[in-house]
């Protein structure tokens, strides 16, 4: 079977299954199966697809609701490719708002990424700030392994220290030290909202990275309470939030003694990032 025929068949299967953006997903999966960049698939339409069965198995997994990134094992974020697995949150475009907000501030000497997951925040900022150093924490050893792979992939391993959190110190394990900036994309989905998530998220992202249960604010309570002890004077804390949580999370940081607390919207104009400064 040649690529053109394989792509047409996959498109038909995905459309029939009601998969949104079926042509895009079919092209991404076929590119992985053929060892090509996605933008080369149409140009190489007469090329033979050697692993037809493997490609069809990937399409079947997509029809079953598995995200493309988890099928092919990588995802683009801030112009770079990152490894993702079942043990990590699938990076969302909204998290690029956190990167943009951090980069608008002066480059920092040292920062911490709490709950690093696949490492996208720490690795991206170290790649953009070549003089900076960072520490990245996570409760999951499997997630830390993925983050280490991504750090090596982008050449920042020597400037990034990884810390395994214990349950009793999940957000601030020993060794974080003093930082100019603390960032986090913590679990923030409420217990009730979990039942409304798309199957691509609910079935394939680790629930510990999605929700703390209850009102979704537990992580912010701990981060707001602990960040002050690890930030230098004038240091910033930046956290991603759910779009309805802006006022509540901002209040938590103000109550903890932070100043200049404000919300940064995402590209859709929704509350997305809370920025808070240590006096």
C-alpha cells in the first residue's frame, strides 16, 4: 500500500468514528509510521508504507480515544518536540501562556518547576534562558524519568536538578533552595468536573496530574503558603489555573502575603496564569 492510499483509508475510518480533525490526525499517525515529517506525507504519496499493520493499529487506538501524542510518543510545545507517555500529562497549548508570561520577565538565575511531569516548563525555560539553572520536582518517578529524557534531548540536563517529592512534601521537597521564580501547572480540575472530561483526557492522562479532588484548589493553597520561603525578595510565583479560578487563586496568594498579584489571560481571553510577587 502506498502512502496516499493509506492516508485516504485512515481518513475514512477516523471520520466515520467521529474523530475531530480526522485529516490532521491521520497525517500525523501516518508520518510516524512512515518515518516522515507530517508535512512530507502528501509530497511522498507514492512511497510504499512497509508497516501497514502497525499504522492500522495506531488508527484503531485513535478511534478508541487515545490521543495522537500518546500513540506516537511525542508532542510539540513552544516549537520543540517533547516525549510524552501514559505517566505524564499531555501538554496543552494553554500552558504556553505560562511560558510567555515568564519570558516577559527578565531572565532569572535560578527557578523551580513544581510538579514537572514531562518537564516541558523547566526544559523550555532553560532552553530560552541559557544562563539559568533550575530544579524540577515530581511525586512520580516515572514522570521524572520522562522529564530527564526531555532535558537530555534539549541539552539542558547539566543545568537542571530533579527532586523526587514524598507525599508529605509533595510541592516543596528538601533541596529546592532559594529561587528567583517558582512555576507550576498543578492539578486543578474539581472532583465534579472530572466526570465531564473528554475521554482523551480522562482515560489517558494520570488523574493525579489532573485533580486534587474537592474544589480543585488544594495545590494552590500549599504553593501559596510555601513559595514565600523559597523566593528571593522580588521573586515571582507563576501558576496555571482553570479559567474559572482566577479570583480564588489570586486571593490565596494575597492572603499569603504576596503583592502585585494579577491574572494573565490565554489567547482565548480566559483567566489562565496567576502571577504573584514576594515583597
